[in-house]
């Protein structure tokens, strides 16, 4: 189990670095897919199967498809190098080094903390989440459903055009009663 954790952690870190370092946005999105899938593997190791599946559906499925559509619509395959001033590069290196030192100190401090030995194997199971949603959190669950419904109705109202522009009427069999102008040709 521990080896699987380290394998998934290595995949997560390597693919996250590829996301940042890739020159092509398509390669970056593909690496992000692998990163999200490895994070879902971490959720499965923590016995949170529902959270893992929601993560795969929402992030890997929906958001990355949206990112690919945006990349393809904006034609972002061309590489544009933006020259940064030297001071910006120096500040980036110093900030990255400080972040690394803080993470290193937190890791050393975190290694001395006692880990609780008790673990509830039912944590994260779909049955428990469903029981909790429909017993303890029924009112917030229903309020969020009304909120999502109103957001969908609002999005449809914003997307809708005025009046009869959206209505596709069949051509009328009645004659055209408009008067012909001087530039109109007789049919």
C-alpha cells in the first residue's frame, strides 16, 4: 500500500511539473489529466471512492474538456515567448527558494508529529455520505438544489435571444405583400 502511495505521489509531482514546463498547451492538458487521475488514486487509497469518482467526473471530464475546447477555439498552439526583465526572474528564483525552504521546514516538523492509529474504514463510503446528506444535512442539500436550478434558469435566460429570432417557422404559403423597390428585380 505504501509503495502504491509513493508511485502515485511521484506521478502526481512529475505530471504537475510537466503541466508547468510544457511548451504546448495540449501536452500540458494531457499531463494535467494524468495528474488528476493520480490524485483520484490517492482518494481511493484513503477509502474515499465517491470523492475519487466525483473528482474524475468533474475535473478530468468536464473541466479538462472545457480547457481543450478553449485551447482549440483560441488556436493557442503557437508558442509566444514573452521576455521578462532580469529582476522578475531573480524574484521568481528567490520566491521559489523561500517556498522550498518553508516546505522543507514543514516536512521536518511534520515528521515528529504523532499519527493517530485509529482509522474508521467507513469514512468516505457512498452509503455514509448519502445517509449524512439526507439525515443531517437535508436542508442545505435542498437549498443547494434550488440554487443550482435558479443558476440553470438564469443561464438559459441569458443565452436566449429576444422574441422570434430563435423560432424556426416554416415558410409561409401566403404571397409576400411587401412592395417592390426600384432596385428589386422581378422574379
